[in-house]
C-alpha cells in the first residue's frame, strides 16, 4: 500500500493542477471583457454550450435564445465561448451585412474542418476557404446558371412518375403517408442521382438503396462522429495531425469510387450527358488559364475535387430540399386556405402551359415563391451559419477589433423568428413575402441560403426541385395531417440541418 505521504503528495499535485486549470478557464473567460464586447456569462468547462454527448436541443435553438437575450439587452453583438474558444454572435443586421458582404474579405472562410488527404470528400466548396475557395467557386459557378438549370430541368421532371406512384399507392391502399420526409427524400435523391451522377437510383423501388442508406447515415451522427467533430471544430490542427476524418470511411469510399468510375467511363467512351457531372468533367478537360475573361489559377479539377463537389451537391441537394418540402406540406395541411390558394395558382399557371410542368411555368408561380420563402423563414434548413475572421477587423464606429481566427456565429433561426421583423413569428403567413412586405424589411432579415459572395451556389437548383415537387403533389392531391403526427413538432437534437424529430404523417386525397 502507498505510504500516507505519497498519497498526500499526489493529492497536492492534483489540487495544483485543478486550481491552475480553473484559473486558466477564468482568465480565458474574461477575453470579451478585455475586448470591450458584451458577453453572456460562460460556465466551466463548456462555456455557453453543453456537453456534446448530452445535448437536449439543437445548437441553432440555443443560438436563437442567445440572439434574443442579447437583443433584449440592446446589444449589437455579443461574445460567447465554446469550451475555451471565444465566439462572436452577430445581432445587428447592419453588422451582419458588413460581415457577409461589405467587408467579406475579412470573413472569407466558414471555419469548417476539412482534410484533403485523410478525408477527400470533406474538401468541398462549402467547407474550404481562402484562395482555394475563390478559384473553385469561380470554376463551378457557371454550372449553376439559369441556363444550366433549364438544361437539366427535363432530367428532373423524368423523376416524377415514381414519386407519384408512391403517393398513389398509399392513397389507393387508404393508408397515410407514413413519413412524408422519407418519401420526399427518395424523390430528391433520385433527382440528384440523375442530375448529378447520370444514374437511376430507383430509391422508391430499392428500400436498401445505398444512396438513401449513406445519405441518412451522413445526417444521423453517432457519438464517435460527434466527438470527432468537436475535436475538429475546437482543435483543427490537432485533428489534422492525427488525420481525423469527419466523413465515415464507408461513405467516402463509396462516393469516391462512384465518381471515379463514372468519370473514367465517360472519358473512355466519349459519352456525354446534360447533368452536373458532365459540367464538372468539362471543366476538368479545359485549359482554365484565362477562359471567358475570368481569372483562374490555371488548374483543372482533379478527380478528388470532382468527387467532393459531387458529394456536397448530393448531400445538400436531397436533404435541404426534402426537408423544406416536408415542412411546407405540414404547414399547408394545417392551413387549408393557404393550400387551396396555392393549388389555384398551380392550376391557373399550368393551364397557360398546356397543363405541363415546365421550367417557365414554375417561374410564373409567385405565390409558390411566397410559400417556400415563408417555409424557409420558419424552418431554415441551415439554421445557423459560421464565418472565421481571416485578418483583424475593426468594427465600424466602435472601439472593438475582432481578432484573426475568431469564429463568427450567424443565428439564422433567431433572425427569422425576430418579432421586430416578423410579428407573431410562429404563425405561417406567406403574405410576409409579397414584394411590398419584402421592400419594407431589412434585406438580411431573410437569409436561408446565406448572403454575399458565399451565398449558397445551389440555391437556384434547390428552389427548382422544391417547386417541382410541391407543384406535382398539389396538382393531384389535397393533404391533411394524420392523427399519428405528434404536434407541436420538435426538432432533432443531433441533426446537421433543422429537421423534425419524429415522422410527419399526412393523408392524401385525390383532387
């Protein structure tokens, strides 16, 4: 047995270590006070957060509360802490405009972890920063023009029959749609499969489709993935040192092989198709030193870069659009008057286009735009955004400098539910998005796709497939909420995007 003096010595050392740690935490937690920025009082050891393994609410809900609290105090901004890392929360929308657009060169990076060597799919356009982001964004932007969207439109429409067949099968069986989001997820997965990879995924027929399986797995994070992400966010250099990969290896291996096989087949057989993959392959084969007056880095896309962009297009494309449509249908089922008004517009517009869903017809649906905009306000798929200060930034008209490396939090959900901009924010009201209403509101009060140079590059495509999906359904069916749907809806705690916790059951009736 150890002697008493040894035990006492060990206890003394432990006491010194604990005391030193506490002192360090307290000194760190005075960071914003030293910077003359108001801040919410943190707690050791999680700061203003909570244990990532025992979280009780989605991060965006907590940030929305912080936003409300800071605004109630009259603050234009405020400091936060994640563990020992200071974070800066934007409250004033003019400050937000400066960060996202006017002074964007100070906040180019999102501050997301990626590792091109250990985790090649993580180095996609949404995550990367600096010159690499600028060069890649310049190369990829032409693939998302309205002309390119129109080119892919028929490919998208070709996915409708299997979608309608699933809804009709449930209706004929007098069964409710057991999870409208899963049904919509299959629809958008098939669209992305066709438009991005040139493949028929057939997710409605193949219940064990690897595309649905891996797509769900990416958004359903287990404890190990959560811990990796916590390490990567708070200690990115350590994560890179140990080659931490935040995308599970089976997902990465599957998509890298899929893309490489597709590219090799098309190049070997001189096969071309009007889809996103072909647009990337065309970039890969071009001399980009100075094309069309654009300034490129002179480098074409590598196979890994094509894989990464295809992967994020797949992940973002199917999940955000299916989530948006699910929430829209839920609200329309709750508000029959709004559903009827939207259906009347659909019928009226399609009547002028020979009853067909065309690229031009969905552009003419103005009330549809209002319904989707209100859905994105109440349920923004990305309910908070981040930026990283890449060089010291003095806040205009304030004696405050945001230091290089500081992480910026943009509380999208909080802004979208701000009573100053949206009275009775829990009410679903598409009239908030008439041209007159929008003109009377701060432009940055509605940012579901972000804003500025890093605005979502795929927004046009996402809106297009959401409009097609809602038009297809409401043209044929009237929806009501099934009693199995648990209300009010609660949000998933661990989901990357804002998603309902539990299934949304709807009844479909032929119109």
